[in-house]
């Protein structure tokens, strides 16, 4: 298992909504084995893209609130 930073944990939490939206389209009752290749690829794309977007946004917010040391 990977040791996640607090920023990464927050980014994963922020990714829940977009992944849930795709699962809503697919259907929550659909078993993973029943997913088509395009559905799996969409889930991965949404999860990775959402994570990257959240990391960028969280990092920018952290930088904006950081004090200048001089």
C-alpha cells in the first residue's frame, strides 16, 4: 500500500463526486465483471482526471495561503 499525503487523501475524497456521477450513469447495481471496456476506461479517466484536478487545486490553494518568509 502507498503512504498517501494529506493532500493526496483530500484529492481522493474530492474525486468521489465525479466517479459517483459516472456510476450513476452506468448503474450502481452493475457488477464490475459486467462493465464494458469503454465503461471501465471512462471510470479510470474520471478517477485519474479528478484526482489530478483536485491535487492542482489543493496545491494552488495551499500556495496562496502560505506566508512569504521575507
